[in-house]
């Protein structure tokens, strides 16, 4: 591999290092649960995002699922709980949608990737009477329920989206896919 190829493929090295770090931590904890991986190019920049489905309680990563992106120099990470959320994307539109509920509050986040960094917009709302939150918020500003729904619909068309599920593979398989990408 030439130095130009190595620079162009730096993301591959970083992703594999990240996977190795997670897998090493899993071995240290003697966990039997699975950690599975998926590559998906959300923003069509030829560097796919790495989705990590994590059922193991790891020191550095809690029990969160992880999404990793790169600008081919360094990586950026976001943490989710895929088990309790609705994680979706629209092919070719550089948008990931994460909806989840916690303590009677609903959360809608739209994530995009720009220059190897995640950009998050969205809001939260009371999901039931028991919620401590009593109003709607979009990007940390109070809004009406109608405005919230309008902003959410404009930010992410759920009808055109696909669930991010079911295509996850082992660490060994994802490393092969990363090298071949």
C-alpha cells in the first residue's frame, strides 16, 4: 500500500483500532453477550459509518450502542440504546433518526454527518401525564406541539426511512468488510 492509499484509508485503521479496543474490554470483563457491527454510508462520502450493537456492560462505553464516523483523520462517536429506541435512516440523505422514551418523556433526534463530525438536532416532549417535562422543546427552545410536529416532519420523513436492524455481524466479519471497502 502506498502512502497515498494509506492516507485515503486511515478511517479503516481507526475503525479497526476502535473495534479492537471494544473487543479487548469485552474479554477483560469475561462477558458472554454479543457485540455486533454494521457498516452503512449515511452521508455518501465513501467513508461508511460504523454501527455497534453492544449488549455488554463495558467500562468505557457503558451498555450503549455506538455509532462511529470519520473524516479520514480521526473518529467521532455517538452513544444510543438501540434496544429501547427506534433508529432509522433515509438512504442517501445523510440523516439518522433516533426516537426513544425515558421516564415518560419522548425524544426525537435527527443526526447528520458533516466533515467527520456528528450534528444533532431535535427535541423532547411529555409522553404521558407522569412526565416531569410539561412542554415541547425543539433544539432547546420551547415550542408548541403543532410547531414541534411540523419541525420533526420537515427534519425527517419517517415514511422514506429504513430501520437500522438485522444486518449486524461479528467483529471478525466487520474487519474483513472494512478492509475490503
